[in-house]
């Protein structure tokens, strides 16, 4: 559980700079020039907001994602279901809930890799563990 309030974590989790801080140094995703915050975009559920290149270590191309939301609840969470290189199916739900003294971030994943399912599942698991560790370092934990 994170020390800041839900709104502070929401602002970071939906900003391009915040996403990069959360993902790096393992992975980066690109965004169109000038695009700074997901809520600034024209989010039409089920339609791609933008095409993002996925870069291992911020430099090595690993594929693309057509960033698409099936739900986007300002200040509390989203469900991202993006067509993505290497995935037959990808669904990432992020909820940010108030708790006493801060907030809790919960990521729920449902995906089907195109290749190497065992290895890919483990890599995604490790990546999201990394993201949550980065969130704890960025914001601090409730004591």
C-alpha cells in the first residue's frame, strides 16, 4: 500500500512521464510528441488512443501496442485491452483504491501470449512485480 492519496498516484499512473518512471529501466513505451497525460487524450472506449512502440531498456524495439481502453474511470482505474505484438489477448485492469493513510494499486492481468507462453507469462509477472516495486520506491509505503 502506498503512502500518497489516490489522486496523486492516479496522476502519475496516467501520465507518460509517470508510466516511464514506473516501467524503466526494463521497458519504455513511446507516445506521440506533446502527449503528456492519458486523460488529455480523446479516450473513446474500444478505440486506440495512440500507437506505442515498446522498447526494452528504453532502446531495443520489442513490438508495438495500440493503447486501447475498454473502461477509463477518472481518478480510480482503467481496463486496457490493447492489441499488442506477441499477444493474442491482453487485458490489464488497474484499480487505485483509498485505504487508511494512502491508497492501494491493484493490477489484474489476463493475457494469452502468441509464442513461448510459459516464458512470456513469467516475464510479464516479473515486469509487474518490478512496476510495483518502483511504485513503492517512488511514493513510499504506509507504515
